[in-house]
């Protein structure tokens, strides 16, 4: 297909003549139908070279590979497939090849993160994985209170408070729609300006109505084990509620008195581009629910005034870095998980542009970029099912200072992303196959706390990364 050896030229010419004018629906089927005879069923090579060894004679970029598939290489015996496969199908084929190449490197990556006597080794720090608490249902979020106690959300609708005395459920929290990916989701704390005053605790959740549910945000104060003074500070109009049980977004982060939060596309992809819809957006409000007058779409006819940015699929992580930059993790489709630098009024492209395809292998779009649509600062193909993101600020891992940490569900990973001048310049795999990571936060002790789901019984547990020695 891409790197046919010269002696395959005659066979390639025959393939052009005999190739049918119809094509299969998925990237896998298209590969087996049009490519496997030369490049092998497992992409290992044959008449044509391997597609998983990262040796590309005619360019390693997605654009270069796409061009070779579409136009062929007559001198190298590579037939053109542009008249047989659509641009969308060629794009899906490139994603499929990238996935397979990444899978070929899994064993090598696993050897680097395998613990020795319980100690994990990374580029800058060695650490161990220490259990903090277990016996939960599916966990969603962690947040520390100013006194060092820990708040934990269970998706099915429980808020737990863990302190030196043990754990206890907080009563009086809002009713949630606990279906699919819905339920009690993120928790955030806004410290009080006055010393000794009880802080506001913010909960994002899937709020039910007769039509289904929608992301909502409530705040209250935890007093004597109860969620008191409860106020709903954000909820969508009833017309936006749906019974689709996925893509709620729901991550929250404070910037002074501003609250940023995400709402997923709820499975209605095109609504992410529609400013009259809350779906597929990052929103900004004041901590008491008021709408800032300098939000980018205030006064724009039909647009929702809470919108800060748009074109997101399902933002599962938000963190405000110490330099004031707002970073987001975007849970993509199959391929195309992203890290974005969120800025006022910017369109991040979903679903008009993406580095991914549908879960069943069918294409979404041939486009990975377009005018007036921002590019991600980092993306993964294949997807890792990226979740939360946090800037590391602490003393326990000093060489990680101001780096970004991200978690993943499907690939069960923690990765460290190195920043330089607002760009992500390197990544390192820190943890692999210890559990599905839903949230990670940096504790007051500088340790990295993880909300995980472990084992086939999908039990929730809290762990932390504890340093053992510096390098």
C-alpha cells in the first residue's frame, strides 16, 4: 500500500484494474479488502513493507500518508485508491494504521512502567502506589477541603467526606439521574475569603426532569454532615434535556470568582457548533451563578451568554495553571483524544475536524484542520480515553513542577506532559494497568491522588503516588 517494494509493481497494477468500485463500511474491512494482500493481515508486511515499524519512505505525517493512499506511487508500485475510497474512508484508514502501530509498541511501554518490588521508576522520580481508601462504587471526582479532609463523589449519587476519623456520607445533596454516564459527577471547593468561614462546595450532576437529564451545578456548605444552604447556580432550559445517557462533561475549575465548567455534546455532535445550544461547550459564570458581561457571546442574537468556548465533544478535565492558562482534556471518539488550551470565544472544531473516527471504525470527517478552528496542543491516536488533568504544583515531586498530569480510563494510564512556552513538548507514561483513572488531584501533601475503578467487579478505590527517592 504505502511502501511496496519495486518487484510488486505488476501485482499493484493488477490490483488497480481488479479493485471493486464499492468499499466496506469500516476502516478494518477496508484495510483487509484493499491493503492486506500486500502489507499483511496484521500490517506486518509482505510484498509491501510493514506499516507498524514507523519506517516511512515517503513521509511520516498523516498528510503524507493520506497523499500516498489517495494518489499512489507508480515508481514504487503503490496503486492509487482515490477513485475507490472516499476522503473520509482514507482518513479512517490512516487512523486505523496509527492505532495498530501504537499497539505494536505496547509491550515495550509496559516494560518501562512495570514496578520493581512495588516501586515505579520514571524519568525524574521513583514512586510507589499507596491505597488510601476502598470499597466504593464507581467514583468520579476528588477534592480537598481547606482543612485537609477529602470530598469524594460516587456516580450513583453519594458524596463522601474522608478525614482522620474515617468516612461518612454527606446528606442533603441534590437528586441525580444515575443512568449510563450520568449521576453525581464533579466536586469543586471555593475557599472562603474570611478565615474560619465554611467554604462553598460545588457539585455538577445530571439533573433529571420528565424528558431525561442535563448537566446542572449546585452549591452548598457542608455543616454537621449535611449539604446546607443549597442553591442551583446553573441549569439549562427544559428544552435541552434528553434521555441520552452519555457525554455530560461536568468538570469544573475556579479562576478567582469565575467558575468554568464543561457540558458534553450529549451525543448530538452538530450541537457543539451551535451557539444556541449548551452542548459541546465550556461555560463561564460567576461563583454565585451570575453571567459575566464580558463573556464572548453576550449580546449575540440567539447565543447562550454563558458560553466561553465551543466545538468540544466531551471535556472531562479542566485545570487552571499557575500562569493563568486554562487547559482542557477532551474525551474523543476512536482516536482524537485531545489536550486543548481554552481561550475566549474559540471554536475547537468538533465534529467538523477531529483526529478520530467513530467507535465502529466508520469515518466522521476527512478533516483534521479548518480555518478559524483551533488545533489541539496534544492528541492521542489511538485514544487513551483521557479523563482529568491537573497541573503539578507541590514539593513531593519537584521535577514535575508545573507539568500537566492526565489520567485515562480504557488504557488505565497516568501520563506526564511537559510544557514549554505554552506548548506540550514531551510526554511520559507514569502508570499503566493499575485501574481506570477517573480523576486525579494534587493533595496538600504534594502526593498525587487518584480516583480509580479496579478489577472486573468495577469497585472504586482511592490511591496516591508517593515518592520514594529522587534521581
